[in-house]
């Protein structure tokens, strides 16, 4: 039985039930800016190419919480059997046709600069580039679908292209590639089925809801931190990744040039301070326990801290030595 991986690059405070539309309270973004599109037309040769990680392993970027919670999920008896029971060929085909049939396939001769962003990000992460589709949608979002035996693909909404700069958009693509790099497919499948219909499956919904939901969401939030690291490895500038999180938390094209990354990071630190008391910790836990994604400010703080860590600096140093050796 094939398995699927459906991963949304959501940054809202919603569970996966609303994650498929990114944020049900988001306002639509109008597509009236040719100037914004020009960001995507900028030649890749205008920036210094990132270093390449030819020997990059998934554990080089995997967040400790991702490792910990993956081990917990793997220890649950019969979990793979539950996934197989809930996922079938029909469901997989529906998801595939829904995305392919309503999107534009990016290629060398179709939105070629977007194609280059994906290929470059995949090269940095030492992974085969999946197919990339652009889909008309006013809600900024991106997601990944991987089906066993089929080439995985990433879908990006047009409003996300309008909202982000070229480098920010590549960071989003790298985030989605992070799910593929770290083989998140099985657990993402279960999470999506759980939130999108498992409760109606006789004999399974109640069991999953009671025993797996809390642990599964805990894993999902940790997995997103891993994929934010993949975005940083490709962007190689924490402000690019933080800017994505900031814009998706409260940005739009008309305000993008007024947003301040440093102020957003200070906002993240103030959230930590406000939630440091016992009562604050309780409220924070209640806010996040049923979320599929960590709060945007917490993700921003996490990626800022990792960018300053010796672990990240050592990773970059190793990559530079590999890059230099190749040039010799």
C-alpha cells in the first residue's frame, strides 16, 4: 500500500482542518502588481550562489524535538497498519488529480525562474528536485505531496509568490524539501487523515483521537522546526527565513517594505518573557497543544537561535570546504 505525504507550509494558529486553506481568517490578496512579479524575473546570476552540501544528511538539520517525537511515534504498535487502513489508492488519486488538474507545472520552459529556484534549493540540500506546481489561490500557502512509487511534488499558491521576494520564496521551497529530505511522509499522512476525516471512520476515529492526536500534533510542530532549518540552510541568511514567517503572520504586498525583521524577533522575545511564569506557561501550552504548527514568533526565535549556534556554523564551514574542494 502506498503512503502519502501532504505537508502545508502554514504559519497560522490553526489545526490542519483549516491549514489546507492556510488561515480561514486571512484576507484575500489582490494580484495587481507587475512590479512584484519582477522579483521572480531577477536573474539567478545576480546573487552569489550558495554553498552546496554534497554529503548533507537529514540528521544534520533535524531538530532535537523532531528526533525525540519521531522515536515516540515509531514505538506505538500498529501505527503503520492504521495508516494503511485509512489511506487507499482512491484517496491518493484524488489528491494527485486535484493538485495536478488545477495548477501549472513549472519547468525549464514554463516559469523557468521558479524552476531554477527549486533546482538550486534541491542541489543545496542534496536531494532530487520534485515537480513544482503553481496554483491560483488568494490564500498564501505551499504544500508537498509524496506518494510511494511516484515523484513527489510541491504546490505553491499564487498569492504566496506575490507576497514574497525571490529569496523568501526559495526558502519556502526549501522548507517543503525539508519534509522530503527527512522522510516525514508516513506521519504527515496520518496527521492529515486524522484531522480531515478520521473521526468518521468506524472503529478508528475514536481510538486515534484519544491516543494519538496530542502526540501527533507535538511531532508535527517539531517537524516544522526541522524544515525551517532546511530553509535556512538554503537561504543562508536567518533574516530571510524570519521575514517569511513575519509576512505570513501579518503581511501583505502593500506593507512588505515597512515590515521590520528585528522588531519581529523582539516581539518573539517578549512572548517568551510573557509566557515564562507558571500561569503564562499554562496559557502558552493551552494555545499550542492542538496546533499543527508552532506559533510564528516561536519559529522565528528558534531559527534565529540556531543560526547563531556552533552546530549551524560548523555545518556551513563543512559545506564551504566541500565547495572549495570542488573548485580545485
